[in-house]
């Protein structure tokens, strides 16, 4: 099977090794003549980034780049990026990198022509309608990891540095116009990033599949996304140059993000405040939280997880699935607790409040309360 394709679900996706060479054409399709490539600090000087800038410059589109993006992007990064975008006279963004670079770039595009403050567009009710849709800049997305799936999402996670909480910023036009998924760009990922991002994709699929909301298309996508992670994440982790495994993991990331239109749950509700306060890697934090949350939700999800286990070829139903998750985490060096992850002196009461305020709580199969959420945090500390 040739792992090269053109897709239009949920947006236009150019999938295949070497397709970063089409970046200028993708900008033209999106209507961008002077793009600002937005990426994180770690990627700024890497060969995959300079090669992409070379393609852009060779096409006469300039060489603009902004890379002051923290691992958990925040409102300060947004303000700095907006300043660079406006002062440079850019007319669109290339969101390049992992979740942090992609999320920030999408927010820069949203805010490029707005007059209202960022937090007016938090994902609450119909707040997105406050935005001037015509003032949102076009976006081309180029993921370099296989985890968040932000390249096919309509939202971004941005940390509010005043209250140390992650907020979801949402608008339908934050969905990139064109996505380039080139597995060659992911080859240089270190093992711990391969593991953390891959397990992020797995968490998205598991929570979407377990969500009580009705969305059968997402249900099916999430189930197949789990299979791709099961079959190909160990291969990508063992051999970073395995392009077939890398490509399938990029698909799994897209599927996880598409699938969680059905809902997320306690894994993310716990992970978001931990990341906002303690600056942990998001996907790795999800992996630490997953075993405890699976047990927490058992009364409501045992049946669907039995179905997932059967599809994935895991014996033992729910218990077998949980054992598989434990073994997968251990095989990739995932810490068993937040303390092992580097979280020091956590304020469990404050984390509990933040978790219950997180929109992901609404998709959890078991209702989250102060008491059981506090107990979950204590279990994973």
C-alpha cells in the first residue's frame, strides 16, 4: 500500500513523505502571499524548519518566522506573536511543529484582525460569534509530531498566566485551510517526545470512544485510531526512521483530534491544570493519568472498553485493556506518578477546582465532583 493521499476530511490534507515541498502551493491555495511561520523555540534552528523556510523563500514568499513559543503556550506568547505578525505585514500563518506551535499559530491567525481581547473568545457557549470572522487570517498547518492533532482542530489551548489555567480558544475558522502531513518531518523526534505525543493521540481516542455523547462517526474513528497507536507507536518508538510507522502515527493523531468532537473526559480535565501550573508535557501527563481514570470510569465504560479490547486483539476485556495500557506506559518509560514526572508540592485543592472548571469534565462518563476529583489527584500524585 502506498502511504500517499489527498484528503478533504476534516479539511484538505496532503499526506505523504516529502510533501513539505508543496508548502508554497499550499499557501497559494490558502490565499497567503506573505506567511509568518510560527513554531516553538526548539524547532527554530532545526533542519526541517530551515528547509521549509527555504521552500517558502524560493517561491518568493519571504522568510518570516516567529518562535517565541513556550511548551505550554500562553497569553504572553500570543501578545508577542501578534506584534510580530502585525509589524511584519503578514497575511497568513504557517503553523509548524507540535501542539504548542500549532496552537499558538492558530490563535495568532484568529486574533490578527480582532479588536476584542483574547479571553472573549474562550470556548464558552457562543462566545466564538463575538469574533470578526472576516478578520481571521488563513492558516496552513504542518505538524512535526504525531499526537495533539491540532492541525485538524478548531481550537487551541492557551494558558492564562494570571490565573494559571489553560483555556480553550475556539472558532470554526481556526481550522487550517490546508494541512501537510509529511512523516519525514517527524523522524528526528526524540524517544520521549515520540512516546508522549503518541500516547496523547491514544488518550484522545480512548476518551472519545468512552464519552457518553452520541457521535457514531467519531466513535468509529476513535476505535481505529487506537488500533493504529497499538500497532505502530511501539515501532516508531523503537526505530524513529520507520517511515511507515511514523506515517500511521500521524494518521492516529488526526483521528484522535477528529474523534474527540465526541468529547474528552477526566484524563484531560486532570492533565490541563497540571500542565498549566507545573509545565509538564501534555501527552506524558495524559499517560500518567490514564490508568487511574480508566478505573475511575469502570462502572460506566466497562462494556465499551470490552468492545475496544476485542477489536484491538487484547484478551481479558476491560482488565486486559488496563493491563495493556500499564505495559505500554512502562515500555516507554512513562512515570507512574506525577511526583515521578517532576510535579512538586501540588496544591490539590486548587488543581481540583481547575479540573472541575475544565470543559473536558462534561464528556466524562462518571460525573466528576469535588470529592472524587480530589481523590483522583491524590491517587496519581
